[in-house]
């Protein structure tokens, strides 16, 4: 089997593609899947560096989400058959021609999605929907600010916020990316390279600030706090800037701000029922045409390092996928 492999934690360029990797064998409760597409996520770069929350045993194949066809069914698996279309989050192993998926983590691919769109779906949409609707409690009529709004999770947060009925403010860097947000019908667009994000949010909200700020970036947290309304909420879902900010508790207290840390894939273990409810809701939004993945870059498996470099350098709008 052909697969991307990492033999020691380190740099993206340490990832190699091998054609002699043993094919995985599904165990009890597992599905064996022919991988048609694998989503590329910022967390993949952390996993390669050895700084992600989960450290696989070396050597391993990176990749945290995939879509493909079931070609093997392990013991004690019910409800799945050969040929079924599946998408899933996995601990690792998506950058390969075949992967093992725990049946409890498998999701049926909505009919409206192709393989690339399905591979781009679980992590980003799961993070945005469960994070905003369930954890942060975003409501219709509230104001949502999305940082890193043209990234893989950022665009999904835009769509989820619009579907909920919030007023959405998208923050991105540069005219090309801000135009993407305008094309998406975002209510207000801020170019953080040309204007101060916090000052502009205050101006848009007539001095009040945002009810909810969705932050997959990290970095300038002082501006995030300033842009948040009294009694507002901040949802932290990642640190794409590479900077993990220290939070000044005194400002949090004075402004009565609630801060939520949210790691979506952890809920596969913490409460799988909440994951299932999230994807049932997302399936309805997908069927209604309210959400659809933006896949702007597709790579061959041999180009996995290029894909990871492009993602880390923020050259990708929406999602990138690898197509084994």
C-alpha cells in the first residue's frame, strides 16, 4: 500500500511517501476504507512536529479526516456494508490508500457531497457547529466575529453563523481573502492588515462589541478581548498563528467574559452522542443547501509535503485535500 509516513517527529519535509507500507487490518468494531480523499488540517502539522495532543507511535501515517468506500468490515460491526460511502475523523492514518476507521466514528456521506467535499467536512464543520451552537450558545440576532475567516474552519464558522441567524463579521488579511468573504455574503468584512480589528468591531456594533468571537488563530488576544462585549463569549478552537496567548484574568472578570476551550475530536471519547447529534444537525443543513465545503486545493499523495507547507503558510482558502 502507498502511504505518507513519518519515522521521527520533526519537520514537514521529514514526511515521506512509501509504496511498501503494509495494508491495515480492521479489528473488532472497525471498518477498512479505501481512502478517496483526506482533509488537510493545521493539526496535521502539529502531529508531524510532535506537539499535537495525541502522539501516535512511530512510524505512522499522518492525517486526521478522510472520506472513502468501505472495503472491509470487522467483527461486531452493524449497520455498515461493503461499498458504503463513509467519512470520519481518525487519530491518524488518513494520508494513505487505505485506513482503518472505528465504526463508532464513521459517518455516512451526504448524497450532495463528492469525495473531496466529504473529506473536508468532519473536523471543520463539527468544530464550528458544536462549538458555536452547543458550547458558545450562539443565537439568532447576536453578533459573531470569526477570526481567520477564510481558513478551513473559518469559512465553516461563517456558514454556521449565517444558518443560525447571527450577524457575521469576518476577519481576514488582504484584499483577495476579504473578497472571498464578500462573495460569501458576510455581513461585515474586516481586513486586519489595513485596520484594527477591535476598533472596527466596536464601530460596527456601535460601541458594544461582539457577543461571540470564534478564534482558531490565537495571537493578538488583547484585541480579541477588546472586541468582545460585556458578558460576551470567546470560543478558542486553535492556534494557527503559532502563538498561544496568555489570558489576562482581570479583564475577563471585569467584562464578565466567558472563555471556552473547545477540542472537537476529544468528544468522540467524552460524549459520542453529542458528536452524533452534531452531525445529524449538519446533515440537515447540508440537505437544505445552507452549508457546503469550500475545497480550493487538491493534491496527489506524492505532494503531501507541498500541501502541508501551503497550509502552514496560509496560502489556502477554505480546505485542501489529498487524493490518494
